[in-house]
């Protein structure tokens, strides 16, 4: 089974294949992650309901463990209390999200306390949860007896009832690896906001910026936060952070200004951010991307950036011992600096405090959270303003060397059909499912209709035979310059 299929679960076939591999114990152990447990539990609850799923999974997990070299004993293998805990959690979640396709339901579950692998430890002491008794039979929580999955589900439901209506929901344009976008996501997450519930997150491919982003902010950088309810757009990362934390700053990342101590902390935070966004970023870019700056001497800029980091090494010792706006704002950039030359960074003198500070961040759940779904995706958001076309990788490769693309759809040429099939964003999954689900090396091309028009190629909306659903049909060869991006699909 291809690793991409194991990881993506983007079609119902891929999910079925995965669940079947678990059921017949051919699933490699490394794929039997927390996420995979929840997927299998969701699929089983959908199929059989909670009670029968429990009977089935109890037997299947034990068999899977035996087959993959983990014995079901007193310290390892099958765990009845945890199985029941998560199955109850999954059933409660499923009851509220019946309308969602399985993979979306899984993402919502993973982002909720119900899917949090550490959640049982808020109710049980480790001694009780890891006891032989809990492994072989159900035991009640000892720390917080009433705080089982049902109570957590009720809390989650109450919070969802208070969530923002769809049309008023803020939209965050973001890019997974961009340090400005990372700092914005860190602050939004620290403020307790969640994609899906409180805002819509749109991952941007910077090579194919969606027109909706450019309409919101002409400068076309990320992050951009669109606030429909306030009729306002925020297009500077620091402003996004301040917006997120205003009235939601439970951990006091931005200190008040009542006492001299608070005022001094605020001043230090401001000074650190100014130093990062000004000189440090200047030298970081010229060190990391020296080829983009003609005449820049990478070594000289590295040394200057290091000198700034040594100053911060001193200043950090005066920051109070809790996560501040400066931590959230600077760490993504220091992370990027280290990534450009990890050995050099680790060997540099005068950075002991700063290195420990960075290491804590790199290992933190806060960073992991904003680098994974639903806070960050590896596939860009599909814009209703673009057109999309599925191409086989070899056809696209040939087109790039020949100068234009002339396939209509799988197995058919433009000459045979008279136009090139394309899809709107909302039609992608179904089109892929219908025609490409069994194909390897499928690429999704993002097409800019304005560039098509500029090249004199028309697009007609025409009904597909059978369904009557309208699809865009490109009336001529696809010029390469109209294709903004291409990526494997599913990613
Ligand atoms: N001052 C802006 C800077 C944001 C920025 O430069 N973001 C980069 C990505 S890390 C970007 O969007 N660049 C535009 C591009 O690459 O086309 C902020 O703080 O939000």
C-alpha cells in the first residue's frame, strides 16, 4: 500500500483500504497512530453504532497487536479503559457531526478536546490509568469522576453553539511555513480560537495567490485576516496577533501597563519585536536567501544576525517566565535562522539562554498545533475564482517541454473532444473520484481564467452529459503561462 494513500485518506476508497489493512492486520505498525485509531473508531461507529463497534474493535485491536508483535499483557497491548473512553468520545462526536464526510469529521475531532490523546489524563491519575485493572477492564476516573467523554462532549457542544455564524466568520489567509503567518497562528491559537469553529483558514500557495486574498489586501502577503463582521481587513502579522489577544489574553502575553514592572516588560517586548522585524529580519533574509540579494555577503549577514541574537540572549533573561507576545513574535524567525545552518547555530558561543528558549519552543505542543491541520495544510485552499484541471504527470511534463497542453481529460486529446475539461473548486473531489481515483501521478493544475482570456482562449460553462451539472470547458490548447501552480492530488 502506497504511503501517500496511507497518509491522505482523501477518498472513500483510500479510507476503506486503510481500515481493511487494520482489520486484516497487514497495516504496518508505524501507521497505527492516534489519528489512525480515531479514523478506524469513527468508521466502525458509523458502520455499526457504538455498542457493536466496541465488541468488534476489542477483538480486532487484540488480534492486530498479536499479529504485529505486541502481546496483550499487563503492561502492553490492548487497553480496555482507553478503548472505551475514545469510543464513547467518537460516538458523541459522530452524533453531532453526522453530516460531515469522514475525513473532515476526523479533523474536527482531532481539533477538539474529545480527540486529544492526553484528555483521559485530566480525569485519571497516571497510576490508575496505567494500572493492570484499567488495562483489562473499565475503571472510573479517580481525579475528576464526572469528567468522562460524555461531559466533555457536552462542553464542546455548548461551545459550538456559541460559535460564529458562517457569513461573519473571520477568514485567515496563511502559509504553513511563513514565519509571519506562524506567529499569527500562534497568537490566534493562544487566544483559544479554532479554525472551523471561530474562523476559516485558507492555506495560500504564494505562486498562485487567490484573487480573494488580493482583493482583501493588494500587497498580497500573508497573513491576512478578513473580518466581515467588523468590515475590516488586517494585513500585518503583529496586528493580527494583537487583534487575537485583545480580550482573550488569559495568559497575559501582553502585560498591562498599571505597574512600573508591567510597563518595563511591555517596553522590553516592544524593543525585542522592533529588533526582530527590523535588523534581524534584514540580516536573516540576506543570509538565508543571499542569491536573491545581488552583492550580499551571506557570511557578513549571518555574523550580524548572530550579534543580535547574543543581545537577545541577555535581554531574554529579563522577560517574565511566561509566554509573551515577544516569544510568539520572535521564535518563528529564530527557528528559521537555525534551520538555515543548524550546526553553525548550535556551535555559536553566547547563545545558551536563547538556545534553550528555542528548544522549548521547537518541542512545544503550541508549535506542533499550528503546523498541522486544521491550522496548516499541505494543500492550498481551492479558490472559486480559479479553474482546475487534473493532468497525468507525464502529460504535463510533455506539455512543459512542448510549450502547450493539449489533453482534454484522461485518455482523450483536445483534438478528439474539441475542448479541455476543467472543474470549479467545489467539483474537484467528485471529478477526481469519478475519473482519476485509480490513477497514480495525478497533478492538479491551478488555472488563472484571466490569463486564459489574455491568451485569447475562451471558457464555456457547459452541462456534463448525464448529470446536467455545469463544468468549465476550455476552448483551445492550455497556454503554460495560464497555469499558476501544479501539485500532486491528493497531496
Ligand atoms: N509585514 C508583513 C510581512 C508578511 C510577509 O512578508 N509574508 C511573506 C511570506 S513569509 C509573503 O507573503 N510574501 C509574499 C510573496 O512571497 O509573494 C507581516 O508582518 O504580515
